[in-house]
C-alpha cells in the first residue's frame, strides 16, 4: 500500500482520491508516521453496515408469531409452578 506525506497528499489530492476510489487505498503520514488510511467507501472491510430493510416485502411474519410454539414451550418447560 502506498504511503504519502501530507505535502504530497495536498499537492496530488485529486489524483490520489481517484486511485483510492478505484480500489487503491493509500496512507497519509506525517514525519514518516502513518496518520490515516484512505479507502473507497464501497471497498470491502470498511465496516459499512448493511442497509436496513433491504428485504422489505420479501418476508411475511404471521399474525400469531408471538404465540407460535406456545404449546411446545409449555410442554418442555412446564407451567412454571
């Protein structure tokens, strides 16, 4: 992975960002010490969460969902007395 100093990053920011967006991440360093890693937002491993509701309309939850299996639970665990 390429490491650039702050001055070089400021001078060539547009070019560096285009390369990062294309899948070539880079590190910006100050006095030789890495400070930040620049990666594309859609790159794997960026920690982006999956979009909530992405299966909307594809799954149906039965009306009695909260009561399903009640008899089996009662049989296994008893009535609590």
